[in-house]
C-alpha cells in the first residue's frame, strides 16, 4: 500500500471542516459514498482515517459482525458502494478489492455476549475489536450510526447512514456483511431447516416457523423476544 501524506488537503484542494461535510453532500445532491468526510478529517491533520460499520443487529441467530477499513486515497478499491446497493456478485468482487488495497479488520461479538450485554453494546464491542485489530492503527474514526462506542480511545465522528456517505464506511459494511453471511451459510449446514443460508439469521417466515418446529439452537439469541418466548412458554 502507498503511504499517507501530511498535506491535509482534499483532492480538490479545499479544506472542508468535518462538521460541514454532510451538509455539502446534501446541497450538492450526492447519492453515492465518497471521500468528502475522509478529506475533511485529513484536512484537520489526521493521517489514517478508518471507516467502521457493523452488520447483524436484527437477526435472531448468529453473531454481530463489525469491520474497520482504512483506505488509501491514491489506491482505492474498485466497485465501492453501500453494501445494500450491491448485488451479491459485485459485493464479493468489492470485498476482494478492499482486502487487496486497504488496511482492514473484521471482528465479532458472540451470541453469548449479545445476550449478556444487549445488542447495542455487543455491536459496539465488535466495532472496538475491529478497530483494535487494525495495523497500522487509525488516528481517526468515521463510525456508522448515531453513537460512538464508549470504549474507543480514538477521536471519532458518528455518521448517520454512513455507508451511503463515506467510502471507508461503505468498505467496512461490505466486509462485515460478506464475512457474516459466510458464517451463517456454514451454520446453516450444521443446523438445516432454518434457512440461514438465505435469511442470514433474520426473522424470515421460514426461520420463525422452524423455531417453532425445530426448536432453539445454541446459535439463537435467547434475549430476543421471539426466541425467549419459545424457551419460556407459559
């Protein structure tokens, strides 16, 4: 990978305050993620800006997975976009590009941790683990959502719907989704009938019906109401 310079200027030569970056995106009508937020952070003197995102808050089964990605603005992966806008084939191609051209890490919080902590804190734990696994470490974070994990000791900015605004967050969303989907496909082979290879543990009709018919597995989140209700029927 190429290094990062200290000039702190976006490609356009403008120094954009981070707080104004999202407003500029709105005024200019930008619909796809870009490097405006990263450029704004770089203009403030940060060198290694990591995008952080998670996937898997809503499923009834499986871990919550997070990824952190530091992009080199001079060597960007091809095909980056919000993971929700990409087909499975394009997401897989983008994943390979990110893993080749970026600094990245993926981490998880287990079903047990989700049940012990709650899903929000477990999601933040997975994010923290992903950030801590980056080498070299980041000096600034762009975190998807409206909350910053409280145990992160790095300056950070929360970006609502960040995977549609920041290329770094978009890259993290792709890695997190691809990794978690593979985990759920593997678990589906061990526990057939729940449709995890298709629904990734989300409460689809097949999954909910299988819970009633086949019961709760070790990979189900017992603190989630549909699972809890089956375990503790009156």
